[in-house]
């Protein structure tokens, strides 16, 4: 993975993941605050306040404690984004399934449009069975340090896809908090948990989820616009169209299509 770049850099796909790591750290912090006010009873909250006050009286201990907390949050975030790729390989793949349909129904038909008359009629249906191989020519044009598009075009796409993946992380955390709150309230014997507080917390989470859903639709739209810009730039070079034709003819022949 290498070292983490500063936030809000969008030159490579690793920068996209790095930005998601920083955002995940923020979401973990906000979730911890939520946990403190909603899940803990008054004595437990007071115990935490006492610990913080005592630690804060020693500059060295408080500095080390803060650094350890940041490292823990960073470690969890790096694991979720770089290890599990929770936003893409888990949440999207098994629940949302936007990425598959976007590749096969939006990107691929537009990419092959200049040569589609020379490809089999069932090309897209067949490509869906071998998505990795049939999408690879596209990523060979637009991937990091590839020459199919200009760097500025790639950066604009990475900016927009970062914000889209942020909405997916938001949704993961919101749903997790809603479900965990309901389960904790049902199974907890803690009489200090007030039904009104739980209801208010869930209502706020639901409202945030609905707002996030609006943002999901918005960012999918601007990701689509950035993708069209990429494809149009690919098509602007005759040698790229020739390469598209050659690559997909080879793929079709290798799969007896």
C-alpha cells in the first residue's frame, strides 16, 4: 500500500482509497461519539470523563494516548478500505450491485459503440459472463499512468468517484448504527436507556440516511458524466478505436463467440 498521502489528492486510484481511509476515520470518530451518548449510561459516561480529565493532567500521557487513539482508528480504517475494500468488494458487490451494472450496461456499450457493428449481437450478454476480461481493455486506457486519456481527465473522474464511495461508506455506518442500536436496546438490561432517546437517535439516523440517498443519486450522475468524458477522449484517437476493435475481436475469437 505504501504511505498515506495527504487528503484530497486524486492523482491515482490509491489516492482515492487514501481519501476513503481519512473519511472512515472521521466516521469512526462520529460513531464513537454516538456510542458515548446513546449506548452508555450516566455512570459509564462519568467514568470516561474522569479518565480523560486524569489523563489530560499529564501532557506526555495525554499526547501518547491521543496518538494511540489515532493509530487505532487509522489501523481499522486502513483494514476496512485497503484490506476488506468494504465499500466496493463487500457492500456494493453483495448488496448494492451498482458496479457490475455500471460496467456492463453503461461503460462497455459506449466503449464499443464505434465498432459494435463488427461484433456479435450477443456481445454484451456474453461479456457479462467474463466481466474481468471484457472490461480490461477499458481499464488499460484509463488506469493509472495509462495513455488512453489525459491526466486531468483521470483526476476529474477520481474526484467524483471518491465522493460517490464516500456516500457508500456513510450508508454502511448509518445502517450499522441503526441495526446495532435496535439490537442493543432490545437485549440490554440497562434501565438507563431511555426509549425517547433511542427513538430520537434512530430518527436522526434515518433522516441522515435519506439525505445520503439523495447524494448517492447525485454523485452517480456526475460519475457517469466523468466516464463519458473519458470514453469520448478515448474515441478521439483513431489508434484507440483500432485497438478497441482488435482487442475485442481477439476476445471474441478466444471464447468462440
